[in-house]
C-alpha cells in the first residue's frame, strides 16, 4: 500500500468537504425522517411498532438517494461506489461472512460456558429487528466508508486513511451505553476491517452487508449491539456469564477478546490481500 504525497491545502480542503457532506447527509436524511416521513405515517391508524417499521423502511432508500444527490452535486462525479455490478456476490458474501463471524464468536463463547440461550422470543419482533439493523448499518457505511474513508483514501492514500477512519470510528463509540476500553478497541478494528472491505471492491456493498450480518446476529441471539440496551429488541433470550474480558461485559460480545482476536485476524488478512492486489 503506497502513501500519497499531497499538499496540506488539498488535505484540509478534503477534510472540509467531508465534514460538510456528513453534516448535510445527517441533517437531510434524519430531518426528512423526523419531520416529513413520521408526520405522514402518523396520519394513519397503525400501531407504534408498525409505524416504526414503515418509517425505517422508507428511510433506507431515502438515505441512498440523499447520498447520491449530495455526492453528485458537491463532488461532481458519478457515484460508482453504489453501482450494482457484482451486487449479489458482494452483498451475499459480506452478509455471510459478517453473520458467520459473529456466530463463530458466540459459538466459541458457548463452548467456554460463557454464553447460553434461555428462551425463545416472539417471531413478531423479527421484521423490526431486521429493518432497524439495516438502516443503522447503512447510515454508518454511507458516512464512514462512503463519505469519510473514500475521500481520505483518494487524497492521502490507503494506509493513513485506514488509521484515521478506524480510530475515528472506534473513538465515536465512546458515546455508546455501557462502553469499555475493549469495546473501543473492537470498534476501531471493525472500522479498519470495513474500510478494507471497501478498498477491496471499490463499492459499499461488501462492507455494508458485512456490517448488517455482524450486527443482526446479535439481537437474534439476545445480546447487546455495541452496548445499547434498548436500541433494538431481541429475539432469543440469552445470558453471558464469566470474566468480562471473555464475555465483553455490558457492552456485549463485540468487546470480547474472542471477537477482537477474530476481527484482528481478518484485518491482517485484508491488509495482505490489498498489498498483493497493488503489487500485481
């Protein structure tokens, strides 16, 4: 992976553009969700759960549209990172690897006696869980990989962009409930891995669906997603017991030393893969 020699003026210009794009993306996307979509749905006689499901479902394509418009206008380019070339392979592969990785973490914890399923919840929560996870993962990928990492990578090169994006992604998790130091380490490594997924394909589908698969397995198996208690309902009821370094404590299995080890191995694998691609 080669470093780029870029003038300070161009770097600061890129940083300013990134900040402005992210601010606009958040304001427009979540402003429309809160002040346009929500009031319209409120006109209909539906339950709070159904209203939330509809609101999140509409927000998913709307965020993509907002991203395309903002990027197209401000950067004056075609949004190639959302092209559907190889979509099924990248989306399906990303989801399988992401879900499989977290399932492996929980499986290893179960073998150690640290994770146990206690009961099964209602199937009625599954649509809400799925749509919520997709919306949150997509929002983070559009901002952190699409707007932040992609622009940094083009300006200062992959190595420096990886460090900055990964650290920022990890540090921002400090605002999560029940956060601990291992949770921040895990989020940082996760941010690095998702950036590498983008660099491997030049599209957002692989990191987005890896993110969706990784996050979705957690509420399905009844554990917290990044420390949040009530952000997303759970399907299965389960318990985590044992030393915090093994179970992740109140932050959940993402901050388990098992998860950190597996993500770290995937990051190393991704770095070598990209280096081999650049050398060939």
